[in-house]
């Protein structure tokens, strides 16, 4: 057909090779080894804010420099480094140019350009060094807009960092879970928490404090593990606030100290070199009011961002610690029930035997005397039968309290069952043991209250004393094995029955070994 157009002719009419180069989205330029621009296509001129750049503008290879503002200035004749940021210029001059001279090419180099208006653009560049027909060495550069790619790479790096943080958090939690799962007491728990928190935060100091449920009568009320920047911080009382406290820098430390009504605290921490702090409470979530019974404190020498991963991991570790503490407390309760009398709370026969064995071993080691006092209540059966079992239980609890009050803190007061009680006193002389027995008799005779008021009560006490250094009755030096706990208990029981047979409300003393 006369009007037909051959495809090749259509392509040629659409764009010439020169037009394709000029309008290519890829920035193309040629520079000499000194960086002077010899030619640049439209994309490059648009990037740097030079003249032209519209359709059909062509290349600047043959254009003459113009005049006017920088925005109207052509690229040819100017130096490439004018559009490079300081870091990019350093990279171009110290790495790319030497590489071109040595190898003839440079691939996948990212340079940051700054146009005549100051706007920045990241470009991915490939360059080749060639010698033209006149013997000039010319660097031909093709640059791609790398903004989208760099943004994608940043997102990829961010996602990878998030994945690494999540993996690290899981690893820390797994390690902490393994350590906490085998904790058999507060020492194991405290050490495991210090190690886990230090791994999470890399803090300069890490301290864990827990309410001391193992020794409620110890007086301190809490125990701690790890290190602290100051002795005062090491001994600081556990905060009652169930919320995590985060201080990223000294200014926030000052604000937190003021809120806690202790402005000087920030100054003390500053003197110790502390500039950031995080306190994570260990909270009993199921209890009314969210009871705090421990905390994890981390101090830092420098301001810290303390991102969400770190803080959430600390909270997760604290939550695990709360469950372990509840488990340990339950174990303590079960152990206490197994070794204590349910009515009076005194040690039972099993714990008494254990304590007596320990006292005998200590006496043999130190040479100090040891005594066992076995007492039976006189008149208790009449109270229990006449006033009722509830009154009888009140009497037993009252006698238990009186015996504890009359004994030393190191003595063991126990109930064997019924109305029989035993006191083990280590490190006592024979006279001291008799004095204790006398106090017991006197306190038992004291008037009763409650349902047993007006009823008479006394006690018959059998005392067996062993002095490892006392000469035997036949003049021989002491020696041989120490008495066993069952032997001393049986001897004291026999002495108690002797006191009953002698008229009750009395004390009978016997020495070990029995004559």
C-alpha cells in the first residue's frame, strides 16, 4: 500500500539515536581525569539544575557555555566535584579515579549529588576510562537514580535489624527461661535475672532485689544480687510502683528524682557516673493492687535510647521471674507444712530431729554443751475434756507462743503431738539449761485466757544435758561418739516421766551419758 510505513522507518522517525541519549532516564556524562565535564545528556542537566533538559535539547557536547544564574548554567566546562557532597567528593577522588586509572572501570559506586539549588540525589554510577582518537583520556559515566533503591535497602536493613533484635530477644528469653526453670531458691533466681538483664541492656551496673520470702524474720526484708554504682543504690528499698521507670538521660534522671521527692538522688547518681537508668518491677499480677515483690535495676554511664525491644524484653524477664517466685513460695509453703505443726506453727518431729542433729554436731565441733528439754502439760486433758477442744487448741497455741518467748532465737521449740513439746538449746551450760526449764515451768503456770480461763495448768520437764568436755563419772576423760538425736529425745522423755511421777510441775535433770 502506498501509505504504509515500514516499522524500521517508524522507529527512526520517533527518535534518533542522539535524541534517545539526550532524553534517556539514565544520566550520561563525559569528564576528563580532572573532573571537568566535556558532555552531559538531558537527564544529567536536569539532575544538576543546568540549562536545557527539555525534549530535543540534545547533548551539551558542542554547546557553548552560557551566562546568568547557576540554574541556567550549562554543565559543560564545570567540574563534576561541584555537585558532589564532601563525602562523595572524597570517595570519587581517593577511590574511583585511582581505580579507573588502574583497571579502566568502576562499577556500582553510589555517589550523592547536590544540584545547584542544594537538593540532594543518590546516584548509582558505572564508569569507564577510554582514550579518544586525539589521545585524550575521557571518563564516561552512566548514573542511575538510586533513591528508590537506597530507600528499599534501608527498609530491608531495618527489617533485618528488627529480625535480628527479635532473634536476640528470643535467645535471651530462652536462656533466661532455662536458667529460671532450674532455680531452687532466691540465690539461683537472683543470679539468673542479673545475667539476663545484663545481656539485654549491656548496662554498666545491674542489680536485682527481691522480697526475702525465705527468711521473713531476717529483719532486712529484701535481698539483692549484682552490682550498683553506689552503696546507697545497692541498699535502696524496692520501689512500690508497679510501672517500669525509664530515664534516657541526666535530664530525665533529675525529673524522676524530683517526682520521687528525692532531688539529691540525681546528684548522687551523677557523681557515680550514671547518665541513664531503667527500673523494671517484678509484679504479682494476680494479687489485688499488683503487689511489687522485686525489681531489676540497670544503670548506664551514657545516655541510652532504650528502645522498645530492650524494655519489652526486661518486662518479659520480670514476668517470668514473677512466676518462678510464686513457684518457690508454693514450694516453701509445702515444705513448711511438711516440717511444721499445723496448729501451732512449731517445727514437728522431722524438723526437730534435723535441728537436733545439727546442734549435736555443732557441740562436738566447739565443745560447748547441748540440752534437750522435754515437757508435758499437767492438767491439759482436764481442760480439753471440760472446756472443749477449741479451748484446748487455744491453750496449745498459747503455750507455743510462751515457749518461743522464753527461748533464744537460736533455740528450736517444737511440738511432737498432743500436749508434748521439746526445746533444743545449743551452746548452753547445765545451769543455763536448768534456768530455761525453770522459766518454762513458771510461764506455763501463768493464768490462761479465753475459753480455758480459770483452769490450772503446769508442766513436767525432763532435761538431758550433754557436755562434750565434762569428765565421766568414773574419772575417765570424755570421748567417743556424740549421742544421737533419738537417744537424747528418749532420755529426755524418760526424765519428763520421772518429773510427773515425782508430783508434776517439776524439773528432772539428767546428764549424758546416763549413769
